[in-house]
């Protein structure tokens, strides 16, 4: 989910961390960077070879940051697929 303008602020309530907390604008941007990087690495390496550490390294974050938003790589891929459908 990308927040592009102030009118989209209501949509912020839809995004939660893995522990159920509603996340703010900065966290949404981090989550989006993780998803964008996951998509790019999927194109490059495929799903079978993609690791959390690869995504985190490319984003410039720790694996712990990745796990704040997604349970595993498959969860991030599912979020990407959901974004495509919605």
C-alpha cells in the first residue's frame, strides 16, 4: 500500500505490523521499500532462492526490520500478490 496524499491517511489504519500494531507513515514507507525490493529480487533470483537476509541487505535494514512487517519471504510475496489484485 502506498500513501500518496493526505486523502489517503484513512488507509493507514489498514496496515499493521506482525504484532498487530497499526503502523505510521514512516513505517508504511519502510514496508513499501521492503515490498519493492522483494519484487525486484524476485525478478532477479526467483522465489526459491530469495532469503530474508537478501531483502534486508538490499533495503539497508536488518532482518529484524523485515520481520516487523512480514513473517517470512512468502508472506511478503503474498502481500505483493494482494497488492496486484486490489
